[in-house]
C-alpha cells in the first residue's frame, strides 16, 4: 500500500428499499473510479439494514475534485440524491497514519 | 454535526467465520467509546461476506490515542488480532470537509 499522506472520501448512506438499478450503477462507479488519475483504492460494506459505508482513496484533493466532476459520476450522484438514498454523509479526510494486519492489503 | 476539522479512524476488516463473542464485544466497544473524551460519533456496516467498515470520529488525535490505550479496548484489540479478524486495516485521517443530505446526521 502507498504510505500516507493521501486522501479518503468517506461516504456513508442509507439506501431506500426501492432503490432500482443501484447495484449496477455502484459497480460501474467502482470500475470508473479505478480508471481515474490518482485513484488508490476503494472499499465498501453494506449491511442488511441498508446502511453502508464506502471509502475511496486518492492521491490528492485535486483527484477527488476531478472524480466528483466526472460526467457519468455526476449523473449517478443526481440519481443518488433523487432516487436511491434516504440520507448520506460525505467527508473528505487526509489520511495521516495507516497500519494493518497481516500487512496493509489495499493495493492500487 | 460538529464542523470540520476533526478526526476519523477508518477501520476495515474481514471477520473469521468462527468469530465467537465478536458481536457482544463490538456492541460493548461502541458503548465504551461513546463515553470517552472527544468522542463525536461512530458508524459501522458489515456485509454478508464478512467485510466491514467502522468509522469513529474524534475531536483530536490525543482523544484517539486515549481510546486506543483504554484497558477494556486493549483486551478487545488483542482478541481481534488473535481470534476475530482475518485481516484489518486501520487509518487515522483528519476530516477537512463534510456535507450531507438532507443535512449531516451524525450527532455526538
């Protein structure tokens, strides 16, 4: 894994029960993010209650801004707000320290 | 919600299938963290595949260090490494920006 510092986008959300085409779009966004400059990795978990957290990792804040503006991603963001999420919180954070077991496993 | 800057501990992990007493301990750690100085909130999601992400939020890095050293938490950390996790990654990050819909919902 790349050593800190780098950036994390922490996105937590509650899905509506009737969120149509959410899964396909989420998969497509993961694929699309992975091709963006400065992408370092992504991890995602969602429980049966509909609450989920996705954290994506980026080299710089400029890379995050570019990803936010990406055309297909913007369409997905609009659908997220209008169709898929009951609520969400998004935080941009600078990763200062990282460690893991057995060794950090997130690879670009 | 408190405005940035504040700190996030991003903990991602894969649970062993035979993780005994993990759920009770995780619940107890949430309760214990909530009573620590500088605690701002916690959110957690785990999918059916065993991969989970927990993010806890703190006012300062000193608060995180104090929580890491807390006696009952240390015992849980030891059990995590030896009994519960196939792997984990832990990152300490400084939250610089936050927004949400309809409004940020994480309350201390």
